[in-house]
C-alpha cells in the first residue's frame, strides 16, 4: 500500500514537472562574440556561435566573424554567420577577403558575395574567373549571376569562349541566373536577350538550353515561340515547351496546345499534350479528346479518357465513358472504369 502511494506521488510529480514551461537560456551577442574570440573554444562551439549570430547578429559581430574567414575550418560557418547581417561592413569584409584568401576558402567567400548581390564586388569577382583553381572559378561564375550588374554579365560572356567542360557549365549557369534576376525585376527585354544568347550557345548543357527556352517564352509571353517549340524535332525542346505551357494563362495557351495535338503524330508527345490540356481544364478540347478516346493508339486513348474525365462534368463525361465500357481492349475498359468511379461516387 505504501509502495503504491509512493509510485502514485512520483507519477504526479513527474506530470507536474512536464507541465512546467520550458526555459531556454540563449546566449547574448556579446557572449557569442567571446566564443569566437576564445582560443580555448572548440571548433564546434565556434560553429554554433556563427549559426546563432546568423539569426540576430549585428555590425558588432562582423569583425569577429570576418576574422574566422581565413581559417579553412571556419570559413563556411563564418560566411553563414555574415550573409544575413544587414550592415555594409559585411560587404567590405567579404571584398577584402576576396583579395587575401585562396582555394576553397576563397570559393566560399565568392559564394557569400553572390548571396548578398554586392554590386561593388563585381570587378573583383570577374577577376576570379581567371583564377588557377577551378573550384574558385566555378563558385565565382555562379555567384556573378546573382550580382545585378552589367559588369558581371559582360565578364561572364567574355570568359565563355575560353571555357570547356564544368567551367563552361558554371559560366552558363551564371549567365542564366543573371537572366532570371532580370526577369524577377520585370526587366523582360534584357532578360529575353540573355536567354536568347544562351540558347544560341551550341554546346551549352541541355538544362541551360531548355531553361533558356522557358525563360524566353515566359519573359516575352511568346506564344509563337512556344508553338514552334511544340513542333520541334528536338524532344527536349518540345518537353520544355509543354512544361512551360503549364505556367501560362489557359485562355492564351489552350488553343496552341489543341493545334499542337491536332498535328502531332508521335504517341508519346500526344500523351504529354493531352496531360497539359487536362491540367488546364481545357473544355474547348473535349471534342478532340472524345475522338482520340474512341480511336488512337492505346496509350493515347487512355490519356484522352483520363483527361476527358478530368475536364468534363457528369453530363459530358459519363455518356462517353459508358460508351467505351464494352471496348475489346481490357486496358481501355480499366481506364474507363477508373475514370467513371468518381462520378459514380458523387451520384451516390
């Protein structure tokens, strides 16, 4: 009896402890700075301090974070702590580090300059494109794309002819980021110009070329370019155009997708176009989809059946679907029954 009473008391006490508010003791900025300055603090402790200062650090912490940039073990976390601090002294510190560091530490600082988009560092960053360390060149090229400066863009294009392999890819990525930045700032014409120049680089990576195609279409609202890309022999351009159409207004793009579906003969491409029309809820495509659901290669019929069910209401979709329930192809019947199921559930 005494034991049960004791256990009951302990349980009540445990519950009471759990109910107490959790109290955390966060270090102040001054205390975190002392950790950075300490010769006795572990690397982990200093990294933790950098992480904390990234959330609330001020100009006071900048020189102490900057002092760690030259330590290869701490460069990354020092950059992490500096990047969010909204004070010009951060940019000055990073610019100074660009002239003194080497290797991975320099590459890390170049990335931080890009994160902050420091226009005043553009020339120094362009100079890094001639660095002997490929890691530095790649980091600088990508970071330059985040700096809204003509100097940055010109430097990237100037470096391009002398590049190959991964370095060429990094420079193309930098130009691509520059175009994206222009597009985000509603500077459509210069963005289209950069995207166009990128698309004309014959040996640019496919992801750069298809990204540039998407950018040209969206930045210029270029329906004609999209239509031409839907007719392209190059499958990657076709696929990029279809994906891009999903980001555009249905009223603008649906007629182009319907025209593309009418003239396309490749089954895989037709399936992609049908899927895009379904996602646009293109009621104007119902007649064409009904025809394809009745007669086309199997994969096209299945896609058309599924799309018709997505687009149509019970009044339009159910009669067509039921008319196909006796089809000789079990795959078609299966697609029909699956597409009918939501309408039947609603009817119940």
